[in-house]
């Protein structure tokens, strides 16, 4: 490859790696304060990204960044699906949470979106606010040892150049640029799981048993550690996938390469769940099936004096409660006022002012994800003993309000979920489940 080295280092106020939701929202918030922002994005938009189910908490951050109007204007054109809750299916058991009935204040509805369209809209709006996005440019080296960090970047024309800023934000998602270059990776406490997924013509039509306004999470009939998502869009199509540990998939492999192709495998796993197969009886698989393995990730720290990690570049838990984009937007919302202070020459304690508050909500999600896979939260979801107050508190979490410390279910979330699961298994009086 022919490489051309430019000698002068280009300058900007803040440089951001990645133009996904966390990068675009960070750029928009910075532009609103008048700072010069440059995003380096290695792909061209629109580009595929997994993660189509938003949570109502997102709406607060979309509005804050100045994105909400443009997303609203494109709802019909992009077939964004109005969403007001989450439905659950396990064999013959059904359950749902209505986000509009949640405990926390704030929006109770949102959308399910094709991320190619959604991320493009956000990036375009960041550009309209004055952010520069260099599509097709890839960060290939990072230097944070200088007071003002420097990125080495390669364009598609194989031109290599350097960009320096007063502050660096890593919003590179699963690219995980700073974790890799600065050796920040820290193992996730979740086991390695795999997702197999695609977009389908769902063929559900007017089936009265199916609510397009909700994501459907189906627990595998025979192995409760495995689950499927079905995320409808507004045009008769859906995102569909299954998540499990590798041994679950291994049990479906035949050893015949043709029979074990992703699409055949996904259909075989679907056929093994009677309830979901009925919902998708008319579905057409018309898009290549993709797979992702070992996506849960963590880091040793989320920020230092001249850089911070946003969204998935920091920690990613698990897809089950669709928390990814919400956490990505929340991280920008928390970080940008601190970046502004740095740019004004103030001291910022990134640990107490960014990392700890962000992780507080992430840890609430974590407690629910862990309890999902141990089966405790599944017992709560499918319990016959529905207490309206507890339902409202859980609906808040599922709607993304994981930073609302007024919610009694958040304090000691892990212990409370365990107690609640016992109540739901009819072993405990409700007062004890609700108690402090
Ligand atoms: C199976 C699965 C299902 C999921 N489902 C959901 C869901 O339903 N709802 C939900 O909210 N979340 C979901 N998520 C999570 C969601 O995908 C992410 O949390 C979200 O996309 C994070 O946004 P981000 O802005 O941090 O990063 P991203 O959206 O990943 O954006 C990162 C950008 O950085 C760019 N980049 C990477 N490396 C470089 C480089 N070297 N130089 C320049 N640019 C670079 C990439 O091209 C990309 O555009 C799911 C995740 C998985 C694995």
C-alpha cells in the first residue's frame, strides 16, 4: 500500500473515534457549546449495526443532543416502529411490561429502528450542528502521553496523517480502540455468549396474539439459558436473533457444513420452539444471517485527564434488555459537561464525576441481566403473583431508567431481585419482598 505521511499535525478541540450513537451525540452536545469537533469514522453511512430496540430513556438524551425532531420527522419514511413495552414468552407462559405505567418520571415510549437509518440520521444531525465527520478514515494509532492526545489516521486513499486535540473521546463501539491500544481491556464477568441474527419479512400480519408495539423476548422452550429476540419494524419486517452459550449451539450442529450454515442453523433452532415458530410460521428469511461471539466487554477505567471512553468502547453487558444504545447516549450526556470544563482549564475528577455515576446505572442493568440468566428474573417475569407497584418499578428498569435512584428496586438490586424471585415462587410474604 502506498502511504503518504503528512508532516503537520492537524488540530481540533475534541476528536471522537466513531460516529455511532455515542460519538454523534457527544459531537452534537459539544457543538452546542461551540467547540470544534472532528469525528473519525472508518465506515461509510448508512452501515449495518445490530441493536434496533431503543428504550424510552433514550428519548431524553436524543432531545438533549438536538436529535429528537429529526428522528420524529423520519419515523414513517424509515419505518421506525412505535414501542411501548416488552413482551415475554416461555412455552405457554406470556407476560408483558407496559413502559407507560413505569415508576420513574420521563417518556414511556420510543421506537424500534433499523440502525443503519437511525445512526445515519444522528450523524447527519451532528454534521448539521457543525461537527466534521471524516467517513472512511480509520484510527490506526493513539498517543495519550502528550498533554493533548494525538491520533494517527489512515484514509481510504492510504494517506496517513495525525490529528491532535485537547481531548479525545473513544466512541468506537466494538472496535474498542483505546481498550486495545492502551491495554485497558478487563474481562467481563459474563460467560462468552453468541448471537445469531438477521432481518426477516416476518409475515405476522394481523395476528391478534402479537403486539408490534413491543419487543418480544422468548425463552427457549427446553433450555432457559437461551432466548430469542423479535424486534418488529413498521413495514412488516423484523430483526430476529437467538442468544446462548456455545454449547447450546453445538447441540444443534450436524457436522455437515451445508446443514450448519448460519441460516439453516437459525431456522433449526427456531423450529425447536413451538410458541415462537407459530408466531413466525409465515416468515421469509431473505437476508444473510450474521453471528457475533463474545461481545460482553469491560475496561480497567473509563477516563483519564485527556481522554474518556463512551458507550460500547467502555463496557458492554448483554443484549437481553436492549440497554446498549441507552448506555451509549447516557455516557455522552454525562461526559460532555466534564469535557467542557477540561476545555476551560478546570480540573475534573473523572472517577467520581463520570465513571462512578455511569457505572451505577450499568450495575443495575447488570443485576437484572445476571438474574435473567440464573432464572431468578425469569421467575419474576412469568410469575402469577403480579404486584402493581413492583411491576411499575420493573417497567422502569426495562424502559432504561437505570439511574433513577428513587426506584426502590434499584438499591441492592441483586439482593432485591433474589428476594422477589422467592416471593414469586410463593415462598415469601410480599412485605418481605418489598421491604428495605
Ligand atoms: C447481539 C446484540 C444485540 C444488541 N441489541 C441491542 C438492542 O436491541 N438495543 C440496544 O440499545 N443495543 C443493543 N445492542 C448494543 C448496541 O449495538 C451497542 O450498545 C451500540 O451500538 C453502542 O453504540 P456506540 O456508539 O457505543 O458504538 P457503535 O454503534 O458500535 O459505533 C462505533 C463506530 O465506531 C467506528 N469505528 C470502530 N473502529 C474504528 C476505528 N479504528 N477508526 C474509526 N472508526 C472506528 C465503527 O465503524 C462504528 O461506526 C446489541 C448488541 C449485540 C451484540
